[in-house]
């Protein structure tokens, strides 16, 4: 009885296996959580200010620099927004290849997160090097899939880190048919590996958790939304990108350099599990069949299912890339001509970590007057804190400090937070008194 | 002939260009890319470093490092010392040493891996590299070119 009511203070000074720098402070007094703060202290990066005065032709390359893991998301979202404002209709080729390009990023980012960042938690390993001792074949498979994703990004972006292929109106260049044929063979060869990955992920014992939360993800009438669509919410609402501000709000909190987002005053989830919850009916049939085999009930209210959602999305991305590349032809021109115009441009896509929303105010010469970028991690921050509170209570506060710390880290890593993108992870501090 | 992979790792920021500049200096000394030799510059390769070098027989990696030494100090890291240096500089929590140690655990490393670090000072964007770094680059390039020439002979 006394043990259950003890007071604890835990401080995780630097959170491992996340992108960027942050910390977690937890104070438990007489068996209650009295303080729980996800502190993001990576300095603000002022990217939105850097963009002011820049010409629209520079935007895709500039925003690619926001993230080394998901540059395609930033490029494609910016391009989508500006093309809408400028009245540019992408060619069917460019529209399809944007999706293929984006699939490459999902494949590499998800495989990196599953194998190197998240999976060690569920095998009692402190890192991927330890995991490689007990599951070497699985880690090798993960590296192969990740490398294939990088290769697909490189195909359309000329390089996988900060690619330079996207331009407003399409792409700067088109890969040759010979290079596409080689890529198609590699994608086809990876399908069985991705199917095995889904089965492997489904067999990993996960903590039981059941939480009510709002899921938010881009939705498209026919496709599993990646590079285009409006914003879908699990309460049934559908929001066009230009109405984002009417439903979502960002605010500063004293303990974080990233903004906290709310949907009608409540935290919400973006990312692979939110997408799978909202969009699983739009998965291609072979992926749907494998998902049914794995008996994952959707919508899921257990955030630990995020790892399985990422595995499902890798297979989806492979199928989608193959489907679109099977019809590949070298276009007469990989881009459409663009004439800038003044106005407000908004766009949204699904970065690997979740919904990414951009807003640009442009002048008549095509220069940025102001920019706003709402990345997935800042949207998830409120949900992470809420999840930590609920899952810690579910887990039990009477565990030793190390067990509490590890549980918190596992919870946070489910979200694959990218603090570098959001600062605009984890030092852990627990106080028991 | 042995497959050789020479990789300079860095970024365009100040002294962090050190690894890239060694690659440039080797090219200027006539070390040719192509055939069985791959010479390249990498920016935050993460775990993909493993797939880039696993087919090689010999990998030479040059990266910037920040320790307690003077900028321009060159250090070669023996494999047995790698674990002591993990957790250092990396942009996404998975640096060069993490990748090399994972590669070693998976049996995916070339039989020979030479890892060099050049102690750096300022790595701010838009800054030129310091004179100590420039001298170290030339010194290491001379040493590597001589070793490669000796190896070819």
C-alpha cells in the first residue's frame, strides 16, 4: 500500500532513438502524476522566416532541408500548395511519379524506424546493435528495405538526402526506362520480404493498451492517401487544406520550442496508425488480405500497433510504386509551365510521421510573403503527453524508476517523433515526493 | 584486384567538410574512381553506410570528430576502440560508429575498415574550414595516397 503511493521524480535527460533533442519530466506525488512534460528544447530553426522573400522556384530545395529523413514530404506538400494557387495541372505522369517518389520515402523511413528505432524496445534490447545479435536476418532485411526506399528517392530526386528532383509543375527530369525496369525488378523482389515483415511485426508481443483518441489523416476518395487529398478526422469530418485553421490551432507552451496543436481544443493523433484507422478500406487488395490474416482490429486504440501499421504501409508503398511504374513511359516534358500569381497557397500530404500542412502567402512575382509549416511531430505532442499519462497509469506507477523510464520511451518512440522537424527528444526527469 | 571504397563523410558546414576535402585531395593526387575503386562523399549516411561498403574488401572512411584535441589532429580508430566512442556526433541518433558496429554484428563489414577522424573546431554553415583542418586534410591525403600507391605496387 505504501509502495503504491510512493512519490517519484524521473528525468530522462536525452531521449534515445528519436530524431532531434528533447526531454521528459515526470513527477509523481503520493501515487498521482502531478507533472508530465515532454520538453522539446532543440532550438527553433526559423525555416518559415528563411522562406520569406524567396522565389517559388527555390521553395522545393529549401524545404527539403527541413528534414534529412522526410525531405520528399516537405517538397511535395509545398509543390502541391503552389501548383494549386498557380493553377497548374500536373501531367498524369508527374502526378503518378510524385506518388512513387513519396512511396520511396515511406519505405525508407518506416523500415528505419521499425528495425533501428522501435523494434529493440520489444525484444529487451537497448539498441539495434543488440537486436542484431538475436534477430540478424530481420535487421538485414530492414536494411535492405530501407536501402531500396533510398534508391527509389534517388531515382527521382538525384539523391536520397535532400533530393533536388521536384520543381513546381512536375520534376526537373525523368528517369530512363532502363533505370525504371531495374527498379521494378527490385520492388517486385522486395514484396515477399515486406509480407514477411508484416507477419513478423504481427508476432511481436505488444503491451495491451486501450485509449480513446481522435485520428487525423489525409484522405482521398479512391486511394490510400499519401501525396494528395483533404484532411479526414475520425469523427467523420472532412476538411479541405484551406480550411485547416478553422479546425486546428497551434499554441506555444512554456516547456517546448515546438508548437502544440489541437483539434477543436483536444489533442489528436497523426501518423501511420491514424492513417490505417481511417484509410484501411482503401488499401490494395493484397495488402488488405494480409492485414486481415494478421487479425489487427481496426480502428485500433493501442498506439503500440504503430509498428505494425508501418509494416503494412511499407507493403502498400511497394505495391503502389510497382503499379505506377508498370505503366511508366518517358514523358515529352517532365514539367508543366508555371505562371506565378499572388494569393494564399495551402497544401497537405502524409509525411511518414503524419499529416504535414503548408501555407504560403505569395506576391505576384512568385515570392513568399509569409509561410507556415505544421509538421506531424508538433501535432502529436499533445497526444504524446496524454498517451504517456494514460499508459503510465495503465502500466502502474509503482514500477522501479528504470522501468517507468523505459515505458515512457517506448510510448514516445511509437510516434517516431522528429524533433528537428518540429522545432521548432528525450531527457527524462522523474520526481517522487 | 581488391574492391576499395573510400568515403569522406561530412557536410558543407565549416570544418565539417574535412572528410569531403580529403576525398577531393585524393582525387587531385590522381587516385581515380571507377573500376574496383569507389570514391565518394557522403552526408549523414546513417545505416545505409553498411550497404555502401559491404561489398568492398577494404573501406577507408574519413569523418570529422570533436574530442579534446586541437583542431586538425588526425586519429585512426581501431575496431576494438569503436564501442568507447559511440553516442557521439550524429544528426539522427545513428552515427558512423553505430552503423559500423551494427555492420560488424551482422557480419557485413569489409575485411579491412580504416576509420580516420579529423578533430574539428567550428562547423557553422557558410564558414570556411580553419587552417589547421586544411593542413590535416593534405597530410592525411598524402599518407593515404602513399599507402594506396604502395598497396597497388
